[in-house]
């Protein structure tokens, strides 16, 4: 896949582009990440990308013209590349060749980063990872001309807070997508992570087994992998109920989950039973 980031602050991506996840994805031929300076698409010697808002009001707004031009250029380049994305050559029978971890999907997805967007979730990361070309548009100043949002496929917010620009959100989205491409991570490590199965991840520990009186749970030293897995299931449920009960509201709990809770987190089992009764009302 290809990820293109449109921004007026390309220099902010320098360290991101040399990060492990980006370099590994590129080295393995799974993805290419490029950053385009929106000023390149602006007119005049000053390459003005902002202007004051129509109707008055504070600050400046990122103009739609450079973004429209950049999007048109991207469309032309994608078409010239065969309309299938550069990393997905057609196979002999004319169907798109599938790479492991990157099944076929919409060819190009354009998303604007904005606090007024749809909250970004792991499901969206999976959806974006299926695209051939993901275009991320970073706003700045007081925001971006709404006509850009009208032309984009999605508006994405990374959280209920306001940042200075869309650059950090774009890195968040690109990182979360890249690590889903099989091969960029250790085999299987994404599947067990928070949100993948609708739960937060169980607590993790490493050496030493005891530090300043703080001990790791004894089960982890038992060598019994079946029981460790049951403990992890119970812990994932406990942590999720404590920190993100909203994730559990519509969940159908399995026999194995109740049994793990009874064995390793009986208080959570009790609380969860009460909560599920309340949620039914
Ligand atoms: N005036 C805008 C508002 O109230 O919604 C905030 C503009 S913010 C200062 C400038 C840019 O940062 C936005 O256009 C967007 O690209 C980016 N941004 C800030 N917070 C964000 C968030 N939580 N998620 C995604 N993008 C964000």
C-alpha cells in the first residue's frame, strides 16, 4: 500500500519516516510512505496556504485550493500507475494480486484529520490497511476549508482534544495502519493487542520477577501455559471492566471467559454479572 500525507509542515515527519515501523514496511515492500508539502501546490512566490475565514472570526483557515490540486495530482499519478496502486500489480488472470495481510479493498481512501471527525478506532485502522492508497490530509491554524472535507472520504479525530495541527494525528493513523500489514510486526503480536478482540490487553511483566518488593503474579512463573492463558483472559476482562466498561456493553461473554473470571478474578465476575443485568435494562 501507499500512504501519502499532505501537510504544510513536512519537516515534522522526518523522524517518523525513519522510524522502525515505516522503514520495515518499506523494506519488505508492503508500503511506501510519502509526505507532500501543500505549499508546493499554492500560488505565488509566497505560496500562501491560509486565509481568514469568510464571515469573520479569529485566526486563519487552510485554503482548499492547494489541497484540491494535490488530490488531483495524486489521482493522475495513481491512474498512471495502472489504477491498481503501485504495490498491487495485476496477476495474469487480471485479478489484483493479494499480498499477505493486505487483502483487496477500496483503491484509494482520503481522510482529513480533524477534531470534529469520527473517533478513530482499531476497526478504522483495519479498514485503512486494506486500501491500496491512503491519503491523509493535515489541517492547521483554525482548521481547514470545509470543502476539503466534502471531497474527502472520511473525517477522522484521534481524540476529544485539540492539537495544533493534523501532523501528530496523521502519524498516529499511519503508524496504526502500517503495523497491521503482515510482516511489519512479529507474527501474531497484533492479534493479541488491545481492541483486537474487543478487550484491552492483559497486564504484561518482564524481568526481574521481584523489584523493590513488587512481585509479578505467581501464575506467570508456573510454566502452565493453559492456566496462564486463562489468567490473561480474566485479567483482560478485569482491566477492561475497570477502565473501558463501554467496550463490554454489547459483548457476548463465552463460557471460557466466565470460567476464567471465576477462577482468577471472582470479584470482577460478580461485578460484571451486576453490570450486564443493568445494561439489559
Ligand atoms: N478550530 C478547530 C476546531 O475547533 O475543531 C481546531 C483546529 S486545530 C487547532 C488545527 C488542526 O489540527 C485541525 O485542522 C486538525 O487537522 C488537527 N487536529 C487537532 N486536533 C485533532 C484531533 N483531535 N484529531 C485529529 N486532528 C486534529
